[in-house]
């Protein structure tokens, strides 16, 4: 099973700042099969990024994904108030599909 | 529009079973797989398994083998997830989520979870 470790656990930033979230895998993940999701309180997760760097439909271009092998990054270039939420990475190329434990992005 | 609508919240006693439904609309159900994911309080998401809506093949997380069954009713475009022998640590929000798809050539493409149901809270308590 591929274990995904996200860091930091909590990130405190202000609107307008840049956010960098990390996801490290216990073994190599094909970039084709790495995704990022956003979850707000009381809502279902929403797909942001798939294939490590492709934005899902309707996702603003301030969200970008990068990385390969075992190290992946989600970057939010300029934080908007609605971006404060929990973010999860996921690998879906090897069963069992696994998620990271999440990074909570909170307002500083 | 494409959407997944799940059944309502459930409260169950330890040892009981729960069956959650997920009705798909706005797309051809048989062309996609359906995953189930649960989120327990304070934990990251846990993938439970998927069902191939084309041929009803399933792939369950080993941790849940023997306790979970996923089925599909193509006549109503509804997918079901049944979890048996419930324990307190099964308390969670359960989500269905659309996954990979077949193209016009019949080739299956693994995919991220692009459409999610609204979630069903299952509480296991004596």
C-alpha cells in the first residue's frame, strides 16, 4: 500500500499570500495518477488537480500542481477567502487507492 | 447536470448492517466506475472500493473484505454500498465518487474522482 504523507498539518496564511502544500509518497507514484482535492466544512471533497498538474473543470488558474516520483506539490498563488479549507492528495494508480491525512489551510 | 444523490443519514447499533444508495444522473452510468470513500472524524479519507458499472466487477479494500458489498441497479442508475457487522469505528461520512471510464473503443481509463455525492453520515452507537 502506498502511504501518502502531507505537510504541514496546518498552514496559517493571510488572503493574498502564496500557499505551498506538500505530499510525499512511500513509493513512486505515476504522475498520471496523483490528484488533489479540497474539502470545506460540511461539503463533499472537490477535485482540483488530476494527473499531478492538470486542473479539473472550473478550477481557477491560481491552483497549480507539480511534482513527480514521490514528491508532489499543490500551490495556490494568491489566496482568496474561499480557499481556506482542508486539502488532500490521493494516488489512484495502485490499489488500494490512498489519500493523505490532509493539510488544513487556515486564516492567519 | 451530472450529479450523484445519496440516501439519508443512518443511526445503527453495533453489529447491524447499513446500506447506502447513490443515484446517478446526467451521464451514462455503465461507462464509469463508482468508488466509495469514507471520512471519519479527525482522519483522512479512506477508499473503500469500487464497482465497475459496466460489468459489476468489484475491487474492495482488503481491510473491509468480507464486510462490504457494492452492487448496481442499472434500471434505476443506482449504486449501493452495504457494510455489515458495524462497529463504532465505522462511524463516518460515506461518499460515492465517480472514477475511471470506458472510451468509445472500450478501453478503460483510470480516473480521479471527479463527481462526488453529498455524503451520508452513518453513526454506530449503542
